[in-house]
């Protein structure tokens, strides 16, 4: 993201992949409310997300359709203005302004699908629960491993570690 990185990122929004203690600069700027991001006062480009570590008990109510995901996302509406209509007038206006200022952005359809799928999947950062996350472990072999199909299906390092621990 050459426009949104470097010493003076456009819109004061850094979307670089620079690692932070637990995530990356871009991730903490896109999902600040549940990630302890930079604390800036700006609207959430992704729309509402559900924090994984928040309690799920008590007075939990159902949400109406399209309350979460790309159909409630300023970023989704900016990238796909002909497909996403935001119900909140302020967010719709922000998405329209961003769509105009990014009119020359040519994001391939595959990337748009990948991005909207990620938003619809609750904007997760890590692809698995295996491995160490904190930057202080960066020199260890299990630091932020790239998930594979084998590890997701139980045949990778996480399955081996569980098997070793269960033998007693």
C-alpha cells in the first residue's frame, strides 16, 4: 500500500505490514476497538466486529441481517459502491467520499473478494491458534507460523504437539 505507508501515509492511515507486539500496524489501524490500536479517533473502516476474547454469556441479543461484515463496512462500500449500500447516512457519506478519492484504485476482483471475505469472516488476524504471537518470540521457530491445510486439518505441528502432550 504505497499511498498508505512510509513517513507520511495519505489520510494519516498507515496500512504497512510492520509488525507490532501482537499484530501489525495495518491491522491495528483497521481494527482499533478490539486490538488496542493507535487510539486515534476515526470511524471504523471495517464496521462492527466481534472480539474473540469478549465474554459470550449473559444478555446476548440477535443482530439484524447485514449488521456485520462487508455490508456494514465503509471499506466494503468504498471498494464495491455498486454492490454495498450502507444504511447509516454518515458512514454512507464517508464511503462515497473515499470512493471518489480512490477512483483510480484498480484492485483486482480476486483481491476484492479476498478482502470482503476477510471482513465477512470477522477480520481475524491469525489463521490458526498454533504458535507464539508476541514479537518478543520472533526468533523461535513457532513464531507466527503461516497456516497450512495440513495444520488446519490436524496433521501439522499443532496436532503433533497435542499428541506429544497427551502421552503423559
